[in-house]
């Protein structure tokens, strides 16, 4: 028997950072994101030899362990171990023997929610194998708890829900881990235009999002006026983006992204740097009307909105910085699992 699961990565279109505690707990957060045709995948092959094999192919890391109810969290493939530990603790109550193979289509630290998405994919594979009673909200919340509570990884709440639900979603975040996912019905011609005009550019650098998110959290905890006001504006941006997508005001997308980027940079030191600012300004001079860094910032993927066939000039300009354009399409489906 072979069990597989895959979950899509996401791009954040608006509101990024307002899902981070304590901002979301105090003021309520709002984010608009969409999943794309880049995936995290997990395969489980049950074994009968009392061993656990964890193989993260994209990272080039592989470990073999004796089957146990708890796997030590020590820096070696902790995400994989963390999902297993929680599944055994909450549902199975006994050791399992299996081979778990994972792969992600984007580099670690790329800003597209890779760690949360692989967590969802692994959890989905275990749920498929063991027939766990998990609905979409249950799956996303459990993935969030594994990362943020069990493994103490800094971050927000949007990525687990995006990977689980899929599609275009307007998400609301409140205290006590309350999350409401509002799927958006966007006309296909608008989606087609977005795919044509949005350029996903990998800078060739990765970053540790946890450090930036910790700075944002500290700013919110300390009630720093400028970062909090910037987060308020990002929440407004999410509403602006939702209205533009639903009503077909596609030409406004670039300006809305630019509005958000201006305020995103004020939430914490490290969101941007000289290289990112230089790339951003060059893309705008070439015809892009707006853009943003993907995820917390500091590196990874950038996204630009290039209307009126300006995409070609913008692509030529971005090539000079040594990165690469990543082709994608938007996806309608989230976590998917199956058994062979």
C-alpha cells in the first residue's frame, strides 16, 4: 500500500502579517491569499520491520529510527517528527512503522508557506492512511498547533488554512485561534488576467522568516504605534483587494499591492533590504504598477503586477538581477490525498 497527499503553496495578495499574534488577537486580522500550482507532497509506505524512515528529498536529508511513540525533536526533520508525534499522541497511542517521503516545489525560506504546507501534506497523508476524523478546519488548526505550539515555530495562521482549503480565500483571524475562511467566487476571465499579469520572481535568496515575525510580534506586544498603524492599513488592503477581485477592477490590483508594500515595510525591520528595494523600483520603472515580497520578507519570492503587456519588459529587467521567473497557475483545490 502507498498513501499520498499533496497541498498547494500560496501567494499572499493582501493583509500579510495581520494573522500574526498578538495583532490578530487584539485587533482581528484579515488576509487575502490564493493557492498556486506549486505543491508540497508526502508519501507514506507502511513497513513491518519496526523502523521509521524519514526522507525529505528536496532538502537532501534522510534519517532512520526505531519505531517509538515519540520521536525526539532535535533539529533533524522536526516537522516530519512533529506531525507523527501529534498523530500518535492524539489518535493512535502506539508506535507506527513506515517510510515517509516528502518534497516541496519551492525552496525552503522562499516566502510561500513551504513549512506549513508540507505540515498539512504530511498530516493529510496520515489522515488518509489511518482514517482520522479530520475536517478542513480541524486539519488546518491541528497543523497550526503542531508548528506554532508543539514545535514553537514563529509564524502566522494563514498558511495552514490556505494549503488545506485551496483557491482564493478572504480569511479573518480573531482571538482564541478563531479563523473564518471565506472562499471567493472570482470570474474565470479575471483569474486568467491575473495569471497573465502577475509575475512570480525568485530572488535566489532565502531567509529565516521566524526572525522577522518575532520582530513583528514584539512590535505588536509593545504597542509600537507605527507597526500597529501599518498593520491596520494592511487589513484595509485585504478588503480593497477582495472588492477589486470580486467586482472586476483588475486594473487596480497593482496600486493595491503597492499600497500594501509601503505599509508592510513598516511592520518590522528586515522585511526589506537594499537588494529588494532595488529590484522593486526597477520593476516599477519597467512597467509594473505594484508588487510585494512573498511571506514575511527579507528574501525568497517577490510578486509584481505588470499590466498592458509590460510583463515582457519587466521580465527582461528582472533577469539582470540574477533571479528567475517561476511560471504558475492558480488552483481551485487544497489538500488532496489518495491510496494506491
